[in-house]
């Protein structure tokens, strides 16, 4: 008995759970000053980031999803367009929710002075270019990872199968 079918569903569940919005606990040790600076930094760095991130997620995920939708049902272009709009809306809402805890996380990892230094950088011409360019760079890096993901998934499944077989859970 191979784990492949069940593992794919399990892997998807794990990924979705890790991406699902959960609130960070209130145990922040950040000072109020650091939190204020982090909120300012996040306001600067996230101006268009959430929209770009949601758009990139949609661009990468929509084609295979649309192909599956077309294969499973004979949908007209208007319906597909409405579905894509809803998909984009959900992506934007999810990204927005995921990012709500960002200032508290920044404030836990950086002092107020370090955050002010970052604010100064992102207000500089180089910082502004970084803000504009980094989402595209990240998208290109993620796109470059795609061909490797199948091998990583296969290696993971094989390793899990080996361990589960050694422990008598599968034959």
C-alpha cells in the first residue's frame, strides 16, 4: 500500500493549515515604541505588497485551476470570469488577514531604533526601488522552484513510505 494518494491530501492539508490565518498570541515582548515603529514600517512596505502578492498568487494558480474547471464542467467564459474574480477576492482577503500580525512580529524581532532605520531605508530611493521590485523577484524565485517541487514531494513520499514500512504501518 503506497501512501501517494493519501499523502497528497495530507500534504495539501498541512500546507493549507500552515497558511491559514491564525492570530499571534498576545505574549509580545515588544515595547509600545517598537510596535508603533513596526506599524509605520509595515504601512510603508505593504502599500501595494498585498495586492501584488494576491495578483501573483492568482496568476500562478489560476491557469491550472481554470483547466480543471473547464475539464470537469462546460463553463462559459462569463462564468469563468466571475469565478476568477471571486478567486482573486478570496486571495486578497486571505493575504490581508495573514498580514494583520506582521507589525507585532516585526516589533518582536527588531528594536524601535532598528525599525526606524528600516523606515529610513524604505523611504530612500533604493528602498523604494526594493519595494517595487522585490515582489517580482520573489515571484521569479518561486517560479524557479516549481520544477523542483515534484522531486521534493516524491522524495518526501518515499522517505515517509520507508519509515512507515520499517515501523509496520504499511506493507
